C-alpha cells in the first residue's frame, strides 16, 4: 500500500517523504471546504457526475426513481455523527444523504468521492431504492426503516452481501 501511495504522491508532483505527504493532505487548506454549503455543493457535484455513469457501468436503462437530497447533518447531532451518512427514502419522502459540516478543518475534499459512492450512489441510496421499489418483495423487506437498524426485520439484510 505504501508503494502505491508513494507512486500517487510522485504523480501528484510531491517529492517529500510519504509521512510528510500524508501531513500535507491532512493540513493543506486547498483540501478544506470553505463552508458547510460549499461542502454540500461539492457532494452534489460529485453525485451529478456519478449518476449518469451508473447506467453505463451497471448496464441498466434507468436508475431507481426515489430521489435523494444532500443536506447538512443537523447541528444537534453533528458532534456524534460520522462524516456522512444516509437514511433511506420511501414512497412519501426522498432519501437523505447527510453531510457533517461541523469541524470543517477535519473534512477533506478528497474523501468526498468515496463517501458519496458508499452512502449515496451507487451506495446505500441505490441499494435502498432498488429494495423499496421492488414490488416482488414482501413489504417487511421492501421498507427497511434504517432509523431503527437495531430492530427486526430491519437487521435481516445486514446478514447478507447486499448492504455493506
């Protein structure tokens, strides 16, 4: 892994030691979002570029119909929340991809792509939307209430290769 990271650092024009490159990535202002809204806008831009590619990558003609929003994590939850997380939508509401905008100096722009891919598309949003839009599944499987992961039957999909 270190060899690969050294190669990436060299390709980026960095000539120092790998530990110094890591420190540069962790602290340089160019990787720090300017505001919470700027961070959310960055995620929206990424999602907008990822979505059309999914049709080609997965050889499908359409994406799930359930929309999703990208919003800031509520301030009351931000101190204990991860960098980003997703809560599934349903027939009556869009999915929500929450972006933690607290402690902006610790939020690095280069981490956004992997979080968007994991939490939104083709991640949990796509997974939950396909599940919810599949009329062949029984309702208790279609409508997994991810706000209550600790309760059955919502735990059921966690024991498959489908979610994480």
